[in-house]
C-alpha cells in the first residue's frame, strides 16, 4: 500500500538542500541574526513578486494582520468586516489590533466571503473590510474595490494562503491598502519555522510597520508608539530567498494537480461529492484542494476520512468549526445559526492531499478510493 501524505515538502526541499544549507551558513558566518541582509533582500523580492512597493517582514502571519491593521490606522472602536469561514488567526489579528470584528457568512460554492452579506453588515463605525483569499483563491478585486469605494472602506487582505495568486489582473496583496502573508512551513511559500509579512504600496504604512514590529522604535532606543517584538528571523528569510524563485512553478503544478482532481471527481458529483468551485482559473494557486461531502452522499465525512486513512491517504478539515462558534469568542455575541453557509460547509468540507510533486498516479489513487467508499459504502459494523 502506497501512503499519500497530506503535505510532502521533500519535493521542494531536496533539490534545494545545497542552496539552503549555503544560505544558512552565510547567515551564521555574517552573524546578522536579527534584521540581517537576507531579511531586507527577501522583503524587496517578495514585494516585487506581489506587484507592490514595500514588504515588511514579521514573526508570523497573525502579527502581520494585527500590526498591519494598526499601521493602516485601524483603532479601537473601528469595525472590521471579515468572514466567519476562516482560520481563527484572521479574527485574532483583528482583536489584537483593538478593532471590533464584524463576522459575515461565506459563499457556499467558493467558501469565500459573501460580499453582499458584507455590504449589509456595514454601519457608521465600519472602517475596513478584511477579505480572506481562502485555499489559494482570491476574492474578486473588482467587487472588493467597488464595495470599498461605495462605502469608503479600507481594504486589508488576508493573503496567508494566496502567495502569487491572481484574479482580474491583480495579484494577491495588491488590491487594498495593505495585505498580510504567512510563511508557515506548509504554505505555498513556506519557511522552516514561523514567519510573516505585510506588503503595501503606501510608504507611510511601511514606515509605521517597521516601527511597530521593532518595539515601536523608528530608531534604536527611541520608542514613539506602542509596538512589539515581531521581526522576521534572518535564517528564515535566507531559506525563503532560496525558495521564492521556484514559487511560480510550484503554484502551476498545484493548479495542474487540481485540474486532474476536478476531471477524475466529475463522476462523484452524482454521489454528492463536489469540489469547491474555482472562479479564477489558473490564478487559483491551490494552497488546499477542498471537496464538499454533501447530504446526498451515501457516506458521511467521518467515514470517508477514516476509510482513506486506513489505506494510507491523509486528509484534513479546513476548518471544522467557524470562528463565531469557537469557545474563546462566544463573548462576541454570535450564536449557532447566524452564518448558515459557514456552518454547513464546516460539516461538509474535506481537504485532499495537495502539494507540488503530487503525481497524477497518486491523485488517481485518492479518487479511486473515494469512488470505492462513496459508491460501495463500507458495511455497517454490527452492534
């Protein structure tokens, strides 16, 4: 039995090991472990890849959201609209910025924020909208810009899953005032530890970010605002510099793999299994490949996931509980039933193996197992 992991980074790392080792050794010899040359080089290169002027490295993606919002002028009392269907870091970032999060539902077919619902949630206190480019697919830039223009909203993108994704002539990170990225190891562009970045075309936002990430100090020992310690590590930046030139090819491979999944899964639509829709074609960079196990499927998600695991195929759920139902955030006042699409999706979605180097043979094996489970359900266990 050939095991298929959910994520396999060896395809990316093994051909680059010599370069990665050399990059790390260079940092060790230079001794510039904090805010070193590799950080500045990566900030410049990644900003250029996003089609923007400035990149400011931070310790993680969550800090990129929190500090990025602050650098954009978001303050306590400001309402920020964001989707309930996202990883909780998006919500945490808004809260850490001191803003008031206003959650809205998602589109059930794409899992992206429902912009019609977002528009209905706007109040006199609404200052910003925080779209999440989920699973590697961007929210429509045109619709976002139209909405922001009509209601004088700041756009701050959560692009943690959308490195070099594109839609309607825009790259992720280039639509709004600023954007947050994560370099968690399993991301399309991943470090070998935590890391994040804010990208922007606004020189003042960039200046503010550099201060906020470094104790609120624009120069050493002069602290002009309430900042923190959140700096992208030089060793991590060195690794990311090696990997960045390969990102576009890796994204292409992910998209090709997704097309093969789509083709092979077509027959399972009649058995209640549907891929999350791609509305962006080759601009979708498939950080995750997600299917929906709907109520018309003769087998439930738990059984499918268990049966896949039994034959060595790993899968995931992104995410099993929407933000508004997380125990830590009940004080926000939301309840079950507030966002039905997000709640339904959380019970249906299943993420299949997806990474550069995933072969068509492996994809065929995954789909064949799904086919066997859904069309010939496992016999019920007596009891």
